[in-house]
């Protein structure tokens, strides 16, 4: 079929993206109705750790009702609760989301991401390809054993507090106060920034 163009009309195959689409992409979170802010901690100590963390971030962004708004620097962390040298070190990061999902649905999605990367829950403190924990969800407090909010140990973990502080220096952990103050009160031993590594904010 032959296409005919009037003077000044361009080939439709090379049309620029309509401004309305650009606006939706640039401000994607405005498409969410009354979004809540959530903070997730990611960790990996098996396989290609950086690639796995990036894959988890991308999978979260691909979730309907979720927009990844910030991604922290990467930290390398000695495993908790195990004999030194018995496991590879972790790569850890924190992501800040805006979401319309309730906490229970966000937890289901976190578990789905873990399963997609073949996370196996064989033992506490065991090595894992990916760990996705909800650290905080808005100002919600919950004692639900399936999802305690905020995370019951986040206030004492430098591998959560340090990357969270990097990405949001004014952050507050509900019930515990400013992340900056909490970070000043915990040891950073075994938690080292990896300035040579970088995770990308999904486009």
C-alpha cells in the first residue's frame, strides 16, 4: 500500500514519542492512586551477585502498582550468624519504592522475585541467591509474624542503614527515629562500600 503525505507531514514510522507518553513515563508514580513509600533491602551472596540485585530491582519495577524511585550504592557485607569464611560475602543495597500495593501484596511480590532467582529457604542465615526484605512501609506498625513492620532488626543492621542513609539522608525508621542516628550507633565492621559497583535505576 502506498502512503501519501501532504507537505510538512512526516513519515509516521519516525514520529516522535507523543508528549503525553513522555509525561507518563517521566512521572510514572502520578499514575498510582495515593501511593505509599516503602523501603526494601536486597542481598545476594551466591552466583553473579550484582546481576542478581539488578534483576530483582528490574522485576520490582515491572510490578503493576510499583515504581522504583531510588537505588542505593552497593555494599559488601560479611554474612551474619555464621562462621567467618564459611560463606561468600554479600552484596547489599536498598531501594525506595512508591506503591499502591498493600504490605501483604508487596511481600508476595518480594517472595515471587526471590523464587524467580531460585532462592531456597533451607536454613536460617543460609547462603542465598537473593534476599528481599521489606524494611518499612509508610508509617505502618505491624506485629504480624508473616510481616513485622518495620523490620524488627533493621535498626541494628549497618548493611541496611548505611545504603538507606546514602540514598535518603533524612530517612526515618518508624518507631526508631532518624536513620542517621541509628547508623551512628552501630558498628560498620564487615560492611564496606563498593564504589566500583553500581546498580541502575530502571528507566
